[in-house]
């Protein structure tokens, strides 16, 4: 009998321990940078990504996504055009996506910490992002905030009055895939 229980456990373990794949229902992705001491807020839209996450086994997670750089908005059309077109900024016609991919996810005292490769134009750098993942039934919300140094990505050149620190915030509203929700 013990052999059969052990065999059943070996067969069922991979199924039971499988991380859940989540569909992205909506997103909020924003940034904030200081310009001559005044905060400039902006947003991005067009998020596409894959979220595979299990709150009990975060080390099995795989999170990747990108935003459409052309969706940048600071609610100032002249500034938006400058940020989208100039070579020291986004150059959206040449680099249409800003991408991020997890390389490691760990449990942290207040949620999780993800190590991500963040790619902006031609530069990819590793960044650690603390985040929360709150699951409620078949839905979940993933939220995170991180400060990065824009110069690490060779972004913004020597723009007079522009802070090096850029705050990034994201919130992803997720739902479990129907096949995994049964």
C-alpha cells in the first residue's frame, strides 16, 4: 500500500505544484521624475506579458512583459513628442518596446522581491523590484514600485535640471486562466 501512495504522490506532485498562469485584465504603469525640483508624472499603456506565479512557490515564477513606448503620456504634448523622438530619450520609431523579464523571484518579509532584466532601447540592466501579489479566488493584483537611475540606461543625456532618479510604479489586475480555475 505504501508503494502505491508513494507512486501516486510522485505522479500528482508535478500537477499540484505547478505555478498558475495568469491573464492580464488591466494595467497601470507610471513613472515620476523630477525636473528643476518639480515632479513630472507619466504613464505607459499597451502592456503585453506572461505571468506564471504561485504564491507558495515563488521560485518557480516567470514574469515577462513589455509596454508600447509610443503610448508615453505626461499630459503635455510638446514634452511627450520630445521624449518620444529625441535620441537621448525613447526614440519610439526605432525602439518601440520597453521590456522586462524576471531572472529570479523570492519571498520577502513584505511580499516578494523580483530580479528583472529591464531593457530600454539597447541597454539591459538587472533591477530588483519589491512587489506584492494578492490573490483573491480566481483573481490577483500584482503591485510594485522601484527607483532606478536613468543614467544606468544611458537615458536623458545630461539634461539640465533632470533628476537621475526615476520612480516606476506598476499594478497588474490578473485573472486565472479558465482551464486552471476549475
